C-alpha cells in the first residue's frame, strides 16, 4: 500500500475520532444544559415546581414523573453533585455507544423510575442520580462483557472516581432516595446485558482458557 494512501487513511481516522469526541461532548452539553435551564427556572423564577416533576410512588396521576424527575433538584449542591458526573458519563456513553446511547438512557430512566414508583418510600423523589448510577453500572459491566481495552480502561476509571458512590444504593440517609440509586443501578446492569453485542468490538480475551495439548501435559502415558 502506498505511503500516501496509508497517511490519508490515518488522517481520516483521526479526524473521525475528533469529530466523534466533539459530537459526544456537544450532545452531553445540550442534555446538561436542559437540566441547568430547568434548575434556573425552578429556583429563580419559580416557573417549575419540583413536586410536580417528582416521582410520587403509587400516584398514577403523576406517573409521568419517572421521566421528568431528572430535570429537578433540591438545591445548588444537589444540582452540582449530579450535573458534573452526568456530563462526564453521558460524553463517554455517546462516544463509545453512539448508536444505542439514547436507548440506554431511556431504558435506565424508565425502568429505574418504574422501580421507584412501585417500591419507593412515600414522598417526592427528585434528581438525576438514578440515571447517573445506571450509567456507572452500565459502563462498568459493559466494559467487562465486551472485553475491549478502551472500554475496560474507562470502566476502571469510572470505578475509581465514582465507585464510592455505589454505596448510595443502601438506605444510609432518610433524605436520600436510595431506591432511585438502587433501581437505576439495576437498570444499568440489565441494559449492559441487553446491548451486550453492541458497542466497540472485543479485542482481548480476559477469560479465555487455552486447552493444553497432549504434548504439553506434565505426565505422558505410554502403552506397550
């Protein structure tokens, strides 16, 4: 293959990666911007009532809350703690799983919220933390299932930076919707198995056991 042709292919590959990175960041930014806008309307103008957008377990009149709860947050600290990891995880999801990223998000939001609706404690459940927990478990489990070096690297990074957050699935604080964390995490794990054949191709064999041939055996059997 001519050197010029190889150089052209390399440049095209780099350009496509750069474009994909920009696209992932842009979509994640727009998603985060919508949540930011809702937060500003909620706390500055009072145009959005967080109780109206919340999940109210067992209240069928507010069943739609399983979709809208990610848009509202209790205060600025709650918002910041959610929006930063959400932006990072959404960017990674869109970059590695461009074609199915929207389906993964919808799956986690719907089934994570559905779990809270049926099992959650009485009250108002708000915030995007359920989606965040779902994205964390999806990235970790998908990385191991796909056995892809890049995905595994990202999975370990996610585990290091946000692994401690997984303790949020435990009922440690009455003011925290641990049900949202728990069912969001479970939805992420299930999504990783549902879309296990999607995403970057497998490029390594973590769990492959090579069978030894008879010649490699430590003891050989000879018959006369």
